[in-house]
């Protein structure tokens, strides 16, 4: 492994330059006007995999954006690891808050800034370069490797799930590695063993058939904005608990062992609040911050719109208002059940003066992975060697929808070996990725391949 480590160290500047080219492609999956860029990015990923040493590379068309598959099966008798990632990125709005153009990567203060740096182009690029390093130094890999890189993660991975269902034989493996999560803290090797799930809903409140003058009709006609705001306010009680009946029925309780593990982690609420840019933290009463974001469900309004929002004044009662609301779920909660409970509650609290529609946009099951499987043990050893520090284990508040599908359909462990930081503005302006973590990620990937091959 010394020669592999030396090769990575000696070529890290080249790897960074190549990452910049990847980041320049505006592969925004959510916006249809970027379809050509999505296709261009898929072709770019395929070329990267070929250059890295994959013996088979194929772009699979879907009903949405393309999937890129690569494999090298030249190590008979050795395990097969499937590496998953996504080349699509989030929209860049609000563009005016970016200090540098989102698709013109820049390096400053040891970090690379651009959309997709930490979510997820920078993280999958680590594995591309790990594989390449083995081929450059040894001419082969210590085990068998498959890649599946999608272009729809930011929109729910719907076509990837269908692909897995139809192509489980192609994707057959002994473990799945995903680098799309975070380290607990800077320079701390971390494996994530739990993810919250998701139920993402849209509520639309419709009132009058056209905008009405608020002087003529104000006080006599139900205002969709006022009504929607009041409904949102009823989703929580004064202690931060979600008011939806039966919402907590299936929530898996936090074990005493996990509580102790959370306490051992050096978590600073003051630092966490400062990184978020808030004066004080708040949430469900009776739980610590780590318990709230890792092991308790939550509900947030992610966007609200309606009426006049331009400059100046326009005194109208609008015809409709809408809000998008996400519920993060914890183990044993079913996103389909929660979506139905949400819809039933919204309908119940809506006044008869308006029409209310509730739409289920997408969902994901929560994940809790056992720590005693061989792949997780190998990943822990690998990260400890790369970082030269003891591994820590954590849950994550976010969701990676496809993890449950991989686990159930392929019947293998899924190892969440993320190298990002939650403070790196993923999904926000000025997204960035620590270049030291980028280097350590390449090394962690390489060490994992060696450890898991033994």
C-alpha cells in the first residue's frame, strides 16, 4: 500500500484539476433546461471510468436521466464491491449569494468551491481516483469493482430503483459503498450507520376564483395565505412535538447504548449554532440536539408561495397559496403511512371556506445498519489507517433514498463512508469541499479495497 499512498500524494494536484473539469458541467437534474448538460455529464463520467481502468463501461438510458455503469471483474474469488454515487446536482438559487460562479470551481483556503463539490461529485471522484491509482501502480485491483452512478438522486432516484429491480444480476455484489454523507467533524474518520427517511409533501390552498381587492373583500373572504399559515402553525405543539395523530406510533426508541455513544462524541451546541448562523437552537423538548437530528423525526416547511411578492404594494387576496413540507423519519416509520397521516390531518384542520389539495412528492425509508458486518469492519479499519485516528460512528439527519433499495434488493450491507462536512453548504450557495478530506477519501477508498479483499 505504500506505493499506492505515494502515488496519491504525488498526483493530488492533478486529481484536483481533473475534479474541476467535472464540476464545470452544470448537471442540474431538477430543471429541464439542463437536460443536455446532464447527458454531457453522464458521458463525462463514462469516460472517467474508462480512463480509471474499468473493463466495461455502459450508459443506460432511463425514462429520466442516464445511469452510468462500470465494472472490472478481474480478481476471481475475491469480493465484489459496488460503488454508488450521483453526478447530478442541486439548483444554484439564490445565485446572488454565491461569492464565485457556481460552475467555475475555485480553490481557496484549502477548499474547492462549486456546486456539487461535496454533494456528490467530489466524493464519487475520490473512488474514481482510488481505482485509477491501483491500476497505475499495480496494474490491477485487489478485488472486483462495479460502479453505478446516477443522474437523478436530487429528484428521488425513481429510475435507479426500477433499474435495480430489473438488473439485480448485473449489480450483484458483496457490499455497497456510498460516499454521500458527512464526517462527524473536521479530520475525524466517521462511518454513518443510520439515516433518517423522508416524506415530502405539497399543500395547496385555493380560495377565490381570481385575486380580490383586499379593501372590498378583506374580512369577508378566506385568504388562502392566512389560512395556509395557520394550518402550518398547527403542525407542532408548544413543546416542538408534531401534532399529527399517530405520527410517533412506530418510532424506534433510542437505546441507552446509543445515548451513551452520542454523549461520548465531542459535540458543541454553540459551534453547531454558529455554523448554522442562528443565535439559539430549538426543537422537541426532552431531547439533545444530536438525538433530535439523528434519532427523532422532524417536520419543516421548506417553501411557501402565493400572492404578490414584487416591489411596491398590491393589495390583493390571492386565489391560492402553497407550501412544500418535509418530514424526516426515523427507523420503523413508513413514509407511505406518514404521508397518509399527514394528508388526513391537513384535510381535518382545513376550513370549509377553501379547497385544499395535498400531494405526495416523494419519500424514502429510514436506515439503520448493523456495525458487525465484514464490509463495515473493513471500512472502519481503512479510514483509521488513512486518517491515523480512531473511527467514530454516527447517525445522519438527512436521507439517501436509494440505500434501502440497495440493501433489500441486493441483500448486502451498505457502508456509508462519507467525507464531507455538514457545514460545507451542500444544497446552498458557496458549496465547498475540504481538499484534505478529498485526499483522505481517496486513501480511505484504497485502503478499503485492500482490507475487504483479505
